[in-house]
C-alpha cells in the first residue's frame, strides 16, 4: 500500500510539472540563482552610480578615513530608499561588500575602458584625426600627460574633441614622450597612420624641429602637421605686452588688493557696506558682483573681467580703504596711496579697454567645434579693432577723458608723469 501511495504522489507531481502547474528542481534552482543575480546587480548598479556621480561633480571618492568619505556618505544616503542596498551594507560579509578602494578603482577603470571603446571606433571611422597632448605635475610631483583626439564624426556630423586618458611621463625628453604617445595610441587601438595634426605647447621638447615630439612623430607619420595651441599663443602675446612696467605694477596692485579683500571678512564687509551706499550707476555696472575678482595666474585674457570689476568698483574700493585706514588697518593706507595716482588710473582704464576684446577671442578659440578659417576671421576682426584704436586719436581722447572722470570721483588731480630720469651723480 505504501509503495502504491508513493507512486501515485509521484505521478501526480509528474503531471503537475508537465502541465506547467509547478516547477521542477532545476527550474527552482535556476529561479533562486536569478534572484541572487538580480539582487547583486541592483547593489552593484547603485555603487557604480555613486562613483559616477562623484566623478561628474569632481568630488574625491576617499578621504582621510574611509567611513567619512564622500563615496560612503552618498552610498548610505542612497540606501535610505533602497532596502536591498541597505541590507547589503548592514549585514553582508565585509569581504564581498564591493566598496573597498580597490573595487572603486577597478570600476573606474572599467568605465574608462567602456568610454574608450566608444571613442576609438568613431575616431578610426572618421578617417583622419588630430592628436592633442599636454603635461602637468600632479600633487605627487609626477608628470601626468593628458591624451586627446579631435575628429569629425560622420554619424552625428559634429567635430569631437575627446579625452582618452592619462599617462605618466617618467622622462620629458622629446624621444621619451613621442614613444609614450605613439605606444599609448596603439594600445587604445587608434590607427596612427590616420593622424594629420599634432597639437602641443611651445616647449622645446614638444615643438623642437629636430628632436622635439612633433619631429619624431612626423618621422612615423609624415603628414601629421604640428600646430601650436593658438589660444596659448594669444595668452603669451598678452603676457609679453603686460611686461610694460606701468601695466605690470597695475596688475600686481590690483591682485594684492583683490586678495586683501577676498581673504579678510572685515575688509569684505567694509566693501559690501560701501557698495550698498554707492550710486545706482555703480551698482548697475557691478551687476550681481559683491566682491573683487582676483587675477588668473595663467589665463591672462580673462584678466579683463577682473579689471572691469575693479574699474567700476574703483570709488567703492577707495572709500573702503579709507574707512579701514581710520579703523586701524595697517595696509589700507599703502593700498589707497597706490591706486590714487593718476598714472595708475590711466593704466587701469587703458589696460581694461585693450584686454576687453581679447577675452571673447580667447574663449572662442578654445571651443571644440571651431575651425581654423573661423579662427583666422575672428582674429582679423580683433586685430583691426585694436589697430583702429591705436591709430585713432578720438579713441585715446575718450580713454583719457574716462580716466580724468574716474580721477575726479576720488579727488585725484590729472598730472603728467615725470619725463626726466632721476640724477645718479650729484656734487
């Protein structure tokens, strides 16, 4: 009887499985496995999303202590709305938590490989490309080189300038760097023979016609013409023009005063109070600016915005310095004396007027979809504008009148600079 009962149950189970009313053991095991896979993917997806978020927002993943890092803080915040992730972080084995620095780095490298696998085929299919590279020293005093390619994408009909990755340059000679560049491009899968342009800075190891990087690359790819960065050329021209003593002293003074107001709560408060009581014209010219802008140490064309702010806030700066001097600020007196000279005012007005049209040109030259013909046309417009300003007396008269008006607002009398040099030998 027991055997008969067992066979009847087996036959009923067989009929249920065949009819689809229940699952066999293999299907049950497969379902359990799929549930584990889905759970792990959910957890890993959340971890990857946090890493990508930190990257997009330029946030450091790790800090001095792992539990206080941006990555861990954001991940735990994300877990508040994700029960699976919350249980994983709270109860999982520490060895399979997938939040260690090694796992973070591995995920970043996998993301980089995925991005490169998208860029490289599009670059190769465009037939020709330009190679761009620049070097910098990181916080560990290592020479890090960024590698980029610029190409026309036939699919979306747009010019792309894409970053491929960083590589460490242990030596900075032309031979060593050219070997690194070509080896790395081949490693990425880029067709070297399709290179038609090289873009580097003007350093001798890069631009040298015999042993520079560009010369050695052209030995391998003769059609890869070298082009020095045009925005950097413009920047160098401005640097050399600003070596004129009056302009150099002007820049140093503006920078010193901007720093003085920027890093002192007392001085900044005085500036804002005087700005609040300034005429409406000054407030309109300042716009939403509530403080002075410091001068950029590398992008000289962008200094026009800092000079613009200082120029239109000039009377506010003078009033603030006078108030600070009466309040016992030791440096306020020297700053006030430096900027209440007519030669400083003239230099400020003229320098701002000359740099003003150069800032938009510098910005345009750095856009990704800008071509050489457009760059030449825009440059010609600026050159002609500056040439007319140089040759037209009316423009200089207008600048002088602006300087006189500005000087009058702070009771500075216009005066001619000393013409004769100081006597060196007297009896």
